[in-house]
């Protein structure tokens, strides 16, 4: 190649007056394209992985949320129940894990309820939620075996029903892959 041909060929340079040969213009165009691609990626991800976790009656529940907290605290104080939800072993996907739910009164005596329910709620996917009836294994002690279909974070809520009263305890767990 001769010297005059290389001098006449447009180069990418800050001194080049052609817009598409100036690195500043190319940098700004690249940044704009990058931002647009990231936004398209976010939109596609939001549409494809939508868990649908919006509560169907969110307005009514949100309007009464403070009153429900006050009522729940008053019920806890009136009943004086001490509750504990414990795991017998670490939970793994598709393997049974036993949970025990113990309820005692203020004096430390077992509380006998009509029934106890345990609910497994997956914060990232409402379609995976499930619940099970707990079996009474001793006075004030209930147990259930759960099998989790997915790994990750789960919220367990154990509820004891006794007459018109019901009280619950929630615990967050992490289910591992084997």
C-alpha cells in the first residue's frame, strides 16, 4: 500500500470530523445500544418468569393490615401460647423432611387444639405453594412430613386451631439440591 492511499483513508480519531469515525460519537451510540439491549432483556425476563404473586384482594387486605396486626398481638397476649416450629433434618428437593410444631401455654402445659395445619409458601412462585394437615404425636405436639418440589427459599406457616382461636408461627427455610 502506498503512503497517499493510507493518508486518504478515513481513520477513527478524535480529530476526524465524520461523526461515525469519531470515538466519542461511537462511544455514545454504543452506550445507548447497550442500555436498550439491557432494557429489552429485563422486559423479556419479566414476561417469561412472571410468578403472579399479586394477592387477588390486595386493596382490602392492605386497608385492614394495621388493625389485623393489633388484633393478632392482642390474641397472642390473651392466649399466652408459646409456639415453636422445628425441623428434624435439613430439607432437600424431593426428599421427605419432618417438621414438628409445639404449643404450650403460659404455665408450660401443652395446648390441645382441634387441628394443626402447615403451609409451605414459595415467595417466588405461587403455583408451588402447598399445605398439609399435621398429626398429633403428643399433647401439644404436632408433626408433618413435607416434600419440597423445588430448591430455594420457602416460608413455612404452622397454624393451631382451638375453638374460635387460631394462632400461627412462620419460619423461613432454604431447600437444598441433593
